[in-house]
C-alpha cells in the first residue's frame, strides 16, 4: 500500500503497535520533516524486541541489532537491542498527539487511540503486578 507520493500507508496493526510502544518504552524522534519510532530493550528481552520487529518489519529500517555501552565509572558493559522505523508522515501525526515540545505526554483523548494490542504492549513495556494486592500498575 502506498499513497500518492509513494510512501507506505501504515496498517491498522502497525498503528496499534506504534501507539503501544509510544505509551511504553518507545520514543518518537522528530529530527526531519517526519518522525520515526525508536525502540530499545535490554539484552534479556531479545525475544520481545524481535516480536515487535516482526510486527513493524515492513516499516523498519533494519532488524534489531545489539548495542554495547560501557559505563566507565563502574567498568560495566550494558547490552541492549535497538531498531527504528522509517520517518513517516503518519508517525508524525502520533508525535503531534503524544508529544508537547519534545516531552512525551498522555493525551486527554487517549481512549480514542487505545486498542487491546496497544494496551498489551504498554503493559509489557511499563506495567507490573503489584505484590500487595491483585492489581496492575502502568507507569
């Protein structure tokens, strides 16, 4: 699927994944005319990031790759996986909704954008079960 200028039109599922990622650990980055989605997860969540990549493969720039960073203060190596999507006009629309300046925010009309898949991704990124009761908390 493409629009008049030859860019891919996002599928419904891609939009849901992007929204879930933006609500969770993903970031929208707008350096150019259009924004892109950046996804990073710890090395121990390799299966999870590759699952997200599978859902966004059509608009990803390349498959997730390992990034190693050294914290010189403690001489510790941190490993994470990373991938990004293409910069896209539809992703820019999400950036306009979910960002004020360069700060991520929750829009007051969130229920218009949330779906079971986007909620599941948000929970997997930033949620946890409380130990003191049968409740779930989303950060």
